[in-house]
C-alpha cells in the first residue's frame, strides 16, 4: 500500500521507505476465474429461479432441505441464547448507528426556490423502495454489518429491507448476526450465502419482489456478484480487502499504532496496512512492536502475511509531505495520532472514514460503537466516493413548477438552442407554448 508512482516521483527526496510491501502489486480486485464463475451462476439462477438458488446452496453451503427463511418468531428469538453482555452490546451498536444516521437524515432537507418569477424548482428526498442486505458470517461473522446496512436503510425510511446470511456448519444462521438484524429493523431474513443470496434478492426470488439496491460486505464472490448485478440494481460500493492507514508523529504511542495496524490486517491476508510518519524513530518502533505483537496474536496466521505482503511504512520529511502521501493513498480507514491532529483534519481530503486522536481506533466504528458506517471505499475509491450513509438510500428527486407567465424566460432561449442543434421537436415544445401564452 504505497502511493502512486507519479506522486512518489513528485515527492522524491522528501520521504524514505522504511518498509515496503513484499508483494509488488495491489491486492487483486477482479480475479478472472471468480468473474467467470459468478457470471455462470447468475445466468443459471436467472434462468432456473429458486430451484437453481437451492442447487447452489446445497453445493456451496451444504443446504439440507430446511426452509431458507427464518420465521418472524425465530428472528425475534435470535438473541435469547446469546450471552447478556453480547446482546446488550449489539443493542447499543444498533442504537448508536441509527442515531447517527437519523442526525444525517435530518440535515438532508427538501428544497424549493423560485429562480425567477413563475419558475419554481426544488428537490425531494425519497427513499428507495426495497433493499437487500448481505450479512457476512464466515470465519469472522461481521455482527455489526446489520447496523450499517439494515439499520441505516431503515433510518432513511426504506420500507422493505430483506437480509441474507450464510448458514453455519450446523445449517443454522449465526444468532448474533440475526439478532443484530432484528434490532436494526429487518423485515425478513433468509439463510442463504454467497452469489446465490445476491442473485435471489436481485431477481426477486426471496422477499416480496426484486430489491432496488444491494448492500453489505462479503468475500470475492459476493463482491463480484454485486459488481455484475450493478445496473440491474444499485449497490453500496465496490469492495476490496479492508485497509487501514495511520499518520503519526513522534508523540504517538508505537504500541497503539502497531495494534491498530494489525487490527485491520486481521481482516484477511491481503488487507493493506500503512503507516506514514514524520518520525524515523517512531516508524522503527512500530515495525518492531508489530513483530512483538504478532508473536502472541491469535490471528497471526492472517495478520502476519497481510503485514508482510501488503504492509508499508513511509517516513516523511514534514507534515505537508505526509498529508500528500496519505491523500494519494486514499485509504478506507485513516487514523491520525499526532501533536496537531486538527491540522491534518483540515488538510486531508481522501479517506473513507477518519479517526482523530490516539483514543480513536477503527474497531470502534467497525463494531458499531462509534455510530459511523463501516461500509467504505477501498483501493483508492475514497478519491472520488464516500462510504455508505443514510444519503445513499435516498434519491434527491428534482422537480419544476412553471407558470404560463414564465414562458418567455424559458421558451425563447430553448428555441434558439434547439434550432442551432437541429432538434426541431425540442424547438416545437417551446414555440407552441410561446404562441399560446405570449401572443
């Protein structure tokens, strides 16, 4: 996870590379074999319907013939077997995430204004009709995913949110994942995983019809299915391996910086982690501390290869260089741990979500406790896109209301432009009105 060659060249002499990734390439985003397999599955399911969905479920998820939909009673009872502290933490995360989403929603207001006498224009925020949420539950069930997808969609006013989550080895849904969906306001839950789940929601094979939007993280097959279904439905954003980056100076604690880098490297062996620092000593201390923490980390078989192959440490000469390097990285998650955090907050422009100060850490958002959304752009996508939020589930629909008296303000110029383009029918829509109301 290094900046682009153009930026590295433009900043030559103003930084040094203390640790470079062992793999001289970004994590693969689109594997041709995965794309081909997903394409075949989508075509099969579109043609074969629910029978094809269940065929793939039996092949890939060991579906055993049970009903794939959880009853409302089963969904409501999903928290009964959970430890009390886990149940309370899930309820807290759902509550905070929806609270922040509702604050965001309150600032997205309908607008109407009169540009000229008789020319009124405006927009209204209308929620999408139906959303399908994919709730991962593989090696690491992402319990908080429902907060960010189901809960935020509901805060936006979406009327129908269905969720799919893959079965566990016993064929049942993960109860914590289901309970998180329940307290987030889910309408229906289906125990389906992978491509077949995305296809079933997009094609209207589960729930009350095809969804308008698919959201939620998943493995490479899930990400590819969303990519191929985009256009037929909306999606939250293309997703790659989870990323973290930290800007730190000599005041930062290397123990905390190392822990936070490993915290996201734990997501998978191709998850990039980057440190940009203005202190050579801090950079060296963090590298040493990461090796120390890996020695006893239960998930070192995942985080270790991720750090080795995709981890980097850059030492910048000054804070301006550090900020330029980081804006070019445009990481999914960005932590700032410096003596001048406010300067970086004002200066930085490209990131999925920003975590300011040593008391902040990505995990607080990942698990829903900070209230912000953890569905964020990866692979440099933060240069042009923001993460999932309540606004993504809303359509700002424009309208115009024009009086007969305002006709000269519009028709005459429209006629001139249309005639210059040779678009006679466009011109006629204006000239007819001019003749009728301005005679």
